[in-house]
């Protein structure tokens, strides 16, 4: 029984370490030359990133894009009516 208890205690630790990937990092955002679009991407970590556009009519979010082993697509947020973005940022989350 001591052996079974020891094994049970190890299993939660092993499961917790399976998701120890670092969150996305070295992330950047900006405004495209078309002033109504913003972009966001990350160079490191694992998870998701999305662009955030501050628009005259409110805040708009781009789609979540996968960041994995330093490879990232680019998320794009677009202000409605092609109105110029007044600011940009990004959000990140784990897998």
C-alpha cells in the first residue's frame, strides 16, 4: 500500500509538468500602412496571440493565432468602416 500511495502522489506532478511550456513572449504589435488595421505576433513561447485595435468606435480584436516553438502567424484586427486605429496592443494566453 505504501507503493500505491507513492505512485498516486507522483501522478499529479507528472501531469502538471506536461503543460510547463512558457507563455508567448517577445511579442509585438503595430498599425499597418492601412491605418485601419493593426497586427500582433510573438517570437517565443507557446500559446496564442491576438491583435487588439483601439478604434474610434471602440475596441476590436483579431483572431487568436497559434504561437508554437517560436513560430507565429500574425493576428490582424480591423476597425469597422475603415476608420483609422487610434492605438494597438495584443493579448496572449496559454494553450
